[in-house]
């Protein structure tokens, strides 16, 4: 546990569009702007965005872990007024050659400075609800946003006494995160998590922006899509209109001198906004379905659906969710903007052992976002490799670490190494292994910092697993066929060496079996993985020989 900390610790919600800390600095734009003289972060950027659109960066968090060639990045680039170029290893580099992680870390530093101003002291420790790379801060823990929101929900309910299944739906500026937790007497157990790392309020703004670019074209016969300043100003007006439409049926869009001295005026109502975004709103429900399916919990067993994230205020999103839960009342009582930073602050109090007894009694059990597994380089290998990922072929997964354990030579399938995974609240993974025949034990610790994957990378690995499912199934079929042939050959080899069996076989028959299995083993040894049919063909010869002999013996 990371409790060796000095000085105060703050909770920060690093949002795509806005960030918050638990020290009273509420929604601060996650913007970084570069002027000739200085670098601006947060509120100070917003006032100059219209004058300096090409150097005002927003939405950087969406790009953490993505490649420049990623179609989602490419579609964003077409709409964003600031410049993005292809950096080394296909990494998108923003404005003055900053990586998305660097821009996010500037926002984090700003949040720290603001907290320091409030507290009147230096802050070195933070708990961040979802972040990429962070500079100069001791990050005690990174918890997912829905878990942080669940903490806030529980405190608001004064602690759930009876066990409850709670679904947290966080619809933010650039991501949708869903978590299913059971909460009982301060014990939070995450049952499943799901999400979409490229869906949220910014996408809804984009749809409205495209709509009004078209309207402007129709009204004035000019296309403003190449004018970054005009786009920036129209985007701001769209975001405002979107917010208003969460509590009004209709609103106006007015931008003075939008392009070449032409004023723009138009209206939009809830129905049009919903029509522009209906497919995206429906997509927000997909992680909900996935989360329930992963946890194997029926939607009727959910006690509370808790909304968080600014975009969860959109009435149509709420209605789709409510319909999905057969009309169930949604829990909207926690402030969607502040819940995550508040929950991160509770996590802070737990980790630093500060705060009242009620908080100290809270226990969080998170789920691993990716499957964990162990691989070897072969039957006799003493080296064990720990992976995370969903792909069938271990080399397509993320290698977390290695350990060695002496394995006693034994017939195939006899030596057994039992591995146990233990992931703690700080994301530190302990893998312990025991060789069952000798009782020899080994343990490795994999910390959260270097090898574990970022949230975006995790999401991409899960997507890759879906994309490559057919390839992976084919690979698994080959592996199973190879193992089947190996298994059969070694079983027969062991059998002809067994004294009891030997006594019942003539010399010629023993030789016949030995030859057949040795041929099969030789064929396997000198071979890469081949089609399962080839293995099946190869299995036919020893199997037909052995089957005939077995039949003869037992007739
Ligand atoms: P978050 O990442 O949770 O801070 O959410 C930010 C997103 O929520 C941005 O895209 C905002 O435009 C959006 N948002 C904030 N308030 C509202 C509202 N009242 N109605 C619709 N969207 C909102």
C-alpha cells in the first residue's frame, strides 16, 4: 500500500474536456494553449481560443495510446483547428510537438497548482481518476472513474448496509465508462467494467458542428470547413447549445461575424439534436450491455443505475438508459461533474490512512481489465512468462514479467505448477507459483508503473481480440491439434516403456508402436505450427497401429 506519503494528497478527475480536483477547483477546461509569449492552461486558455485556434489544444486525452494512422485520430484531425503531425512510431504529435500524454500532464500540473493555492502548501501526492503520463507528481493510485463515482454514491447514501448491485454509467467528454459493483457495508467489489474510449460529448458537438456548417453553406453559399477560427467559434456555440438542450426544448445559435463579416443565426431543438446523434447515443448503451453480460448479472438484478459524467445529463441518453432498464428510475442525485474527483479524494484518504473511521473501513476490490495468464517456452522449460491480454497466441499479449521455477523431469502432463494471481488496490500484481511435486515456491511482483497497459491500450487490446477472433480461433485449433498429437504420442511412448504393458506385448509389436510414435514426435519436433488437418493426418498412422494392437490385446 502506498501510505508512505508526506504532505497533503489530492484527488483529481482528469477529464477529456474538463478536469476537477477535490480542493474546490471545479470544472477547469482541459485546455492548453501556446501563445508567442507563454503557455496557458485551464480557464486562461478559453478566452483566447477564438483568437488563437490553431495553438489551443483540447481533447488531448482522447489520443493517449492511439496511433496517428488510427482512423479515429484521422477523423478528429479533420475537425480540430490545431495542428497534429505524425511523430516517431506513428505517434500523433500536437502543435509544438507534444505527445497527448504531455498535454494531459500540463493539465494535471495546473490542477495541482490550483489545489496548492487553496491549501497554502505543496502537494506531491495525487489520486487520479484515469490518466495517462504524469510528470512531477507522486501518483498514489489511478482508479477508474466509475469506481470513484461509486465511492461518492455510497457516501451520499450514508453507506449501503444491504448488498446492492450498482451500475455506474459515466458518459463524459470523450469516453463512456461503465462499471458494475456490488456494495455492502463499505466493501466495493467490481464485478465487471466496460467502456468506449472514443465516444462522448465531443462527438455530439462534432455532429452539431457539421450540421451547422451545412446550414451556413445553404444560407450563404460558402463552406467554412477550412477556416479553423470560424470552426472553433461555431464549436463553442454548439457546445453551449447542447448544454442548454439538456434543460430546454429549443435553443438558438448566434455567432457574430462568423465568416467574412457574416453573422450566423439558427435554431436547434432537442428532437433535431437527438436525430443527429441517435446512433452515438445508442452506442452509449453497448458498454452497459457488455458489462452486464461479463458480470453474468441480469439487468433486473441491478438495484441502482448511477449517472455520472457531464454528458449523462442529455435527456435522450437518460431515456435510452431508462428504457433499457425497463423504465427504472435512474439515480441522478450525485453531481456528475464532481462525483469522480470526490471519489478519488475518498480513495486518497484510504491510501494515506487519513480521514474518518467510516472512510477507513472502505475496501475496494477491482476487476482486472484484461485476462491474466502464464505461458512457457515448452514442456521442459523452467521459465514461466506472465501475460495480460485476450489473444489466443501468447506473443500477441502484453508480457508483464518472468520467473523461473525448477520443474522435475516427469512424464508429459505430470509436472504441475500452480500459479496464483493477487492484484492489490494499488494495481500491484503478485504472482506466486508452486511446483506441486517438489513444493518449491517462487513469487514475482509486477508493479503498476512500467509494464501494465494504459486504459486506451487495454481497450484497444480488447478490440483487437474481437477483430482477430477468427485468426485466434484458427490458431487455437492448430495448437489443440498439435497438443492432441503430442499427447497421444507421449502416452503411447510411456505405455510401451511400462513394464506391465510391455509384458503383454511381443517384441515386434513394441517396436512397431515405438517406431510409429517416434516418427510422430520427430515430425513434431522439427516443425512450426501447421494446419490442424496435417496434425490429424499425422495422428492417423500411430493411432491406427496402436488401436489395432489394443484391440488385439483386449479381444
Ligand atoms: P466530463 O468529462 O464528465 O467532464 O464531461 C464533459 C462533457 O459533458 C463535455 O462534452 C460537456 O459538453 C458535456 N456536458 C456538460 N454539461 C452538460 C449538459 N448540461 N448537457 C449536455 N452535455 C453536458
